[in-house]
C-alpha cells in the first residue's frame, strides 16, 4: 500500500471490518439528483467464507479513506450492495461490489400520510425522513411554509418528497444515508473546505453550458431567478482535480484559491477514486459559480472571499477613480464570463464606489428586474435612458423589447464595462451598442 494512504471498510451488520490490510479500489460518484449516488468497491483476495457473506444484496457498506498525516481515514461513502461479481485472473481474486446510497430507504418506504390544516411543510418532511430511517438536513433558506388545507398522501417516500418539493424550488437527494434538501442554486452551510494550490492537481478548467429550457422572460421565471429557484438557466462553472477529499458532498460550499479562480463555489458533483496499491487517490469536483457570492460558512472569512473593497462614496473625483479601480479589479481577478451574471459582475465592481451596489453584491442579487426593484425600494434614482443624464459609474439597464435583460457600468467616455457573452469575459466596450438590446433605464449608482 502506498505510503500515508489509509482506509477502513466496514460491514456493520456483519460485524466485519478491514483496515489497511487488503488491497482495495473504489470509484464513487455523487451528485444532487434524486437518483441514488453510486459506487464500486473492489476487495482483493478475500477468503471464500468472507466473500460469501458480503456478496448478499442489501448488505450495508461504509467506506472510509484519507491520509495518515491528515487525520486518517474519514467517511467517504455509505451504501448497500446492489450487485457483485468475482474474477480470478490467476494472480489475484477481485470481488467487486456495486453500491447504492439510500437504496433500501428509497425503495422500501411507503406509507399513508394525513396531516391537519396549517401543518408546516418542514414537519411533514421530517416525518417522511423518520419513516425512511434517515437523518434530514435542511440547506440554507429551505422553508416550505404551511399547508393551509392539510396534507394527505398515499404512496412511496420518493413520490411524497417529489410532491412536497414540487414548485418550491427545493431539490432532495441522499448523501451518505442523510436526506438533504437544498434550494435550486443553494447550498448547505456546514462545510468550508479550502482548495489552495497545494491541494489542487493541475489547473482549474472553466466551462459553460447553455439553457436546457427556452430562455423565456416570464414573470414566474424572473421571480425564480431572484429567489435562486430557477433550474433552467445557463450554467457556468469550474472542474478541479484535488488530492482525495472524502468529506466533500454535493451542495457544499468550498473555496478555491488559484491564479484562475478565487472565491466560494458550490459543489455540483464529486467523483472520488483510489487504489491503495497504485494509481491515483483523488477527487474530481464539478463546481458552479452561479452563487459564488453566497455568504461563506465562516463569518470571519466573509471579507476575504473576493478582491472587492467596501464602497467609499465621496466626491465625484473619488467615484471616478473607484469606478476604474473596481472594474479593473474584476477584470484582473475574476474576469471570466458568467452565464446570466451581468448583475453579479456589475455589483462586484460597483462595491468599490456605490454603497447600493455593494449591498446588492453582499445580498447575492442576480436578476436585472430584481436590481431595478431594489434600487426603487432603496430610494436610488432610476430614470428613463437619456444619454445626457449619464455619469461615470451609473448602471445602464438594457431591454430586449420584452423586459429588462442586461446591465453595464458607464465608463464616462461613451462606453461601458459589462459581462459580455460575445467576448466571454468581463469586457470594456467602447460603445453602448448591444445589437437588438437597447438602453432603457439609468440607475444613478454614481450617486448612491
């Protein structure tokens, strides 16, 4: 076994455990879908008697892995056997177990539920979790409200969870036999891993994906975007490869520190693999930056999650210098294109000169209409577009003919900084020409 890699494999129902003795390999994939997480575990050269015990379907397996010099093995995966096979190549006898996380609880739990009027939705979810025999974790902001007319259901736990979550912007999944519920685009808040260069293998890889549904500007969709409940929007993110990080689960908020990306990102999926005797011992992680501005899990880290300073306001001279500083800071530090991220980028840059934009950045505002609504609510001046009214540091709101669709920061010289899809970056344009989109409003962020 390679030096400092450690593991434990437990079969708790069989009172059986292996620790740093046999050769093992594992391959675990976790994501946020309601389909169970899957894994493969291969154990080498077991006795016939032991092999016959562990090959039984639904046998529970717990996998722990880690490094001797970093706390030893910690829980990586919990699941049950769904199939097995054994191969003898003349040198080694390899027993492969295919595993599923939460398989029995999801498959076997069915019931008839009836709750009276005004029952809180969270109470119903807790009951469902108890019936499944799983602990439950509610992510940040998950609140179902009450069922005014009560709630009745007959069927499986899976379908009951679907009915509760439908239309609420909440996704459920099972992670290490824990029922986890988080908002679309949201996170759980109990993690705060930091991936600095000494833990990264290679460089982060940036990617973008187009919308899976029509990009219709509807009132319902605008509301969903503002509440982080829109699952149809395009996606931008990063793929990183790290030393094995067994405690990592989908929905966690982690920090990446590299020359390519710096900030807090959400784990969309994780692939953990390893071999005690050869090859890699790594985690491959898919991170999405749609909500990289969410509050970090450590209150004292909130000021270090980006390069942007607090807004200072002041005279027009100070505003002008701070507009340049803010826009250039975004360009230098995190200037990559973010799908549907025009407000996100403008608010980040604007935190240098505008108290209003600084607050929007802190609040994680994402929607163009949401920015307009917040400006009006905060008493910030919003006027119909008139080029003679523009001042350096103002936010220009563009329309697509249906609704407000894009924003940029006026540079004081006839151009603007904005999140450009055509240039795939935070871009300094020499004009306000946006093709089919046209300026509709000015938010006077040079003054507020």
